[in-house]
C-alpha cells in the first residue's frame, strides 16, 4: 500500500472577479468556511483501499506559507505519491510545488486532478511529463492508479480515465464511466477540515452533475450533463454522523449544483430532517425553477436559513445567450414564492457577459429593484465575468484574440472577459449596478439618488435585520477611517459586545 499526500494548494491572493474602481487588483481572498469535498472524497476512498493518506487544505493560505507547509510535510511524511487538486485559480501554486517536488524528490510520483487538470491535461502533461493526470471523477481511478503505480512495469493502459506520457508520446486511456451509485462511496473525510477545533460549518453533496450548459460554466466537462443522486438515507446518515462527531456544527452547506431539480426529493429530504429532529441550519443553492410552494414550506420547516439562486443577469437577451433557460417571469415567480417564507435569498449576478452594456445593466437593476420590493435582497458586491477554460466564454475569448491556451502556463491571475469592454469599463458598469441595488451604496450620494424610491423597502429591511446595520456601518467606517483608528474602534466595540 502507498503513502499518499493530497494537496489543495493556495488560491491566487487576489481575484479580478472582485475588482472595483477603488481596488483594481481585486479583494484579497479571505479564509473560507467551505472546504473541498473533492479532496475529502478522494481521501476516504483511498483510505478505504488500505492506503495511508494525509490531506492538506491550503486554499486560503498565502503562497509562501503553502509552499513551506507542503515542503515540511513531504520531508516528514516521505510520501510515495503526491496528488494535487488543480483548479484554475490555484494552478500557479500547484505548478511551483510540482517543480519543487520533482527536482528534490524525483522518486515521488505526482498526480494531478480536478477540473483544470481534466480540461487542460494535454498542455499540463507536455510541461510536466513526469505527472499523471486523473480525468474527471477520481475516487475509483486514483485508487486503481495507486495500486499499480509502485509496482514495476505497471501497465497504465488498463486504467480508465487517466493520461500520461510514455516514450515521448501522450497516452489517453478509455474514458472512465461516471459513478452511477454514489452510495457506494464512503463518506468524505470531513475530519481533515475540523482538526483546528473551530470550524462550525460542514459541507455536503447530495447529488453530482447538472443537465444545463451555461456559457460561463465548465462543469459539464466532468458531469457530462448527467445528474446522479445519493439516497436520502445515505445523506441523512452522513449528517447524523457529522453532528454526532462534531456537536459544535451549527450549519450545513449543501453544495449541489442543482439541488432543486427534483422538488419531491428535496421534500423527502426535509421530511427526514424534521422527523429526526436534526439540530442544524442549512444553506443551499439552486435554480430559479422548478420551485413549488410545498417544497419551500418544507425547506423552512427543516431549518433552511438561506437559499442562493442563479440569475447572473436581469436582461432577457443575456439570459438567452448565456443559456440560463430562465426568464424575468421565472425570477419574479421565485421571489414571490420565497416571500412567504423566512428564508433569506440571494440571486447571483455577473457583470460583463456577452452583450452587456449600460442598457442591460440598467435592465438588471430594474429587475432586482422589482424583486427587492417583493423580498429584499442584501447586496454588497457582484462579480465580474471570469474566463475559465472549458467554457463557451473561453472559446469566444480565444476566437477574438483576447487569450490563448499558453496563458494558463503563466503566473498571471485568472482573467476577466474583456472582449467587448475594457477592464475600466467593466468596473464602471459594476459600480453603476451596485449604485442601484447595493444597500452599502445607499449611503453614498450616487447610491442614494439611484435608490431613493427604494427607501421604504430598505428601512423595513433594516428594522427587521438590525445586525445588518452594524455590518454596513463597519464597512463604511473602514472606508473612511485610517486603518489604525478603525482597528481601535473595532476592539472597543468588541469589548462592549
């Protein structure tokens, strides 16, 4: 059996997706309460086959600390195999770590997996021919690879779903079938993310895959537009195990791509949560449809506190070209149904999708204001469209000469989509949208003018959510006060809390 180190390395220190006119570089990525379930599933699957496994979750660490931790772990653990979870936003730190390992520990085998490695494996293996790429779902594939890798004269052609170099030629084996029965997988190794004794949020997947094909998303490269579902009994057993082992857990985030795709299944899940009196709050994301009032009522009874809905734009034309398969009427219907519940909702927005201009921005603002009157949504920020390989947006960017595949081998950050507008114009459009919909901007001259007729709805929301007043006030003080003064006031306020 092998000793295996799994690494989810540091993300880019700043993200252009969060850039603004005031902060052109983007906002520093904070420590995240969410953890990579992909690594957790791999860990438990490999352990289940008898391998010794250690995982490092370093997404929110700065690059230097990440590098130091990995180097020290390799020195102490002396692993046979190091596997990297490679996403587009952490590819650079993975590259440098791979080069370091190969130079200093040439006998250590290196595997790369994750969505970026699955999409760009040809490019990556040409640069790192000593690595093996695991394509798509990795639980079964990695276990088979680990079993063979340390044996002499191993025949990797027998393993479906991998790519590697042999005799200076790239070999891509037969496509691995998707895991149909997700219940056959052991529960993900949550333990590795609760070692600090502080975490109170758990992450959960009840399905895999999405049948849709949004222009900015690359998920179907792995899921192939097919949704597979765990049994409700299997999901409930995992939640009960989590709560029993970590009683400090206060909330569970369901990270399904399409949790609401089967309303009856969601109702069945909620009924089991209610029946078993599971003492935790839930957050999930889903589409604007299908939604039923019966499902929403059950969500509330099962203690769902927040639902995140995919919208991206309020302009009908952009919704169509982005293949969202929803309309403004669907959005209004969704907010109307949720207005009867205490569940907080948020509709994700993206600035800069193809066809974006001042008219579409104002149309998005108009729709958001309309639904805010139905059920108020608190906005502090919205995203700018990022370009990811494997998406229709990326193909448009390549066709127009904005980018080519060589970009992904540089140390440059994940770019935003600048085919139609400059970065400066995109950030200006973002500012205009936020002036119209952001509660924080309501307290600026431009925001107050843009949202003047929303005042009754904003006041009503603040009266019902007094904690938000503190959040907004804190942000405004941070903007106008010197850092030292702000920190002193913050400490004083904590002492009186």
